[in-house]
């Protein structure tokens, strides 16, 4: 079982993570908020395995992780959003919900849902992994559905046997507020925003979008 755990500081950690994702494994990886379960978002079987491990209803969407704003634009419809706005929000503890583009065509990824949540975490390890992958990384918190999110790998030890590998980035955050995970904001409508989940960055996120003249959609 100890072979399953790799420190993020290991010189080969990024290469190992990318290899595991390419062959369809589900891995555990630290982010700038909580530990996440990750897999190749374009791999049908990997997505199904991710849902099985999570114990998640397949009607509930998962987000994707990408390395750059250009990648965000490739996998979603974001032509109505200024680069200046996106650069103020990302990278960071924010998930931006947009309509998916034709490039994101895995039917098992949020089947029947036209929108996708996209993250660019402000955490060096997952950034480096996503940079060397030629595909978006599906990402959800490393815990069973309805259980609390996790800040260190021992908190999701029951999931280890189902994972291809676990990357240990140490303790993430020192407060329970960190478990609130990323702020989720819907920016799919031009000129409007809607907060789907407050998360840990809601105040800053709302201030940024208001700075760019976006109006809250209360519908």
C-alpha cells in the first residue's frame, strides 16, 4: 500500500501522474482548496470509474481542470468574456461554469448537461500535471458523496484501494473554512453572473465580476 503514495515533491511525481491519467486511472491529487479525485475527462471508462469511487449520482456534474485561459476557451464557449476578467479570477479557488464547446464531447462527462465547470487551480503540482497532459482533467473532491471534503490524505484512506495512485501534498490549509472548496460561478450568460456555490473565494470573485460590470442573475 505504501507504493500507492507518492510525495508531490518527488522528482518523478508529475511524470507519474500524467502517465496514470493517460492510461485511464483515477488518482488523488492536492489542489489549492481540498484534495481531489482526478481522471482524463475524455476517457469514457475513467469517468465512469470516477463516479463509482465517489458514489456520485451521474446526474451531478464534475468540473474539469485546465492549465491556461486559452485551454478554457478551447473546451468551453467563452468568447463573451474578456481576458482581463478571466486573468483576475484565474488561477485561483474559482470554478467558472460555461457552456461546453464541441471539443468536449465525452458523453459520459456530465451527460445531458450543456455546461461545464472549469478550474485553473493556484497550486503548482496540479498546474504542472495539467500542463503536460494533452486532455482536460476531470476533477471532484476526494471524498464519498455527502461526506466532508478532505485536507490531508488520511481523511480519504477508505478510497485508496480504488485509486491508481495518491499524491501527498501535505496538509492543505489550517482552518475548517478551507473545506468549503472553490467558489462556483456561472458566467455562461453575457453580462451576468450567478453564484452556484459560495466556496472560499466568493467575496473576491463577486468583487471582480462587478468591477467588470456584470450583474447578478437572480432567476
